[in-house]
C-alpha cells in the first residue's frame, strides 16, 4: 500500500529572533532524544499549539487560571520544603522541653515524696523534714534550657 504524504517547505529567516529560536529548538538534542524525527516534533508542535489556541479562544481566562495554579503550586512546594527542613529543629526543641519537664517533675517528686517518718534525725535528735519545693526553681531551670531562636525556626515566606 502506497503512503500518502504531503510536503510543506518552511523557511526560517535568520534575521528574525523568533525564527532563529524555532530553528535552534528544531535542531536541539532534546528534540532528537524525545521524538522519532523532526517531522514528528513539528506535527506535535502544530497540534498542541492549535489545541491550546482553541482552548484559549473558548475560555479567555484559561491562561490566568493556569498562572494562578502555577503560583499556588510554587507556594505549596516552598512551604512544604520549609516545614520539612525545620522538622529536625522542631523535634530537637520538643525533646529538650520534654527533658526539662521530666527533670523538673523528678525534682519536685523527689522532694515531696519523702516520708517524714523515715527522715533521718539531726544532731539534736529532731527529725529533719524536707522542705516542699514550690516549683519556682524548676520553672527557672526550664526557662534557661529553652533553645535560643535561630534560623531553623524562621517561618517567614521571604527568600
């Protein structure tokens, strides 16, 4: 069966920037890798361009919505990357706070859970009663153990 083909010559005016750009793209390594031939590339380019042209003609806000969607996608990607980058710092800060709270709880528990009956007798024979810890010292110690602000905790969206 004989193939039915049509031939169309295209001229590229090398004095025009858009024609030079089109010529460069047609002869690029990417076109050689991605398409079977330059002919296939040209057919795909024409069909894609025309389909987009018709879509834009039928929906004049298509390009604006696409730009907005691309903008939102970039924001989501940047926020996700920032959150993922901050996870180790946030986990470390959480662990330090838990350790300080545990240490404060152990200090309070050790001081208030002493049984006065089993307390040791002093030199005068009086029993030494433990002094209840009010938790003020533990709170001061916990405040001192909080990490200082650093660049890992910066949630600003600026670059």
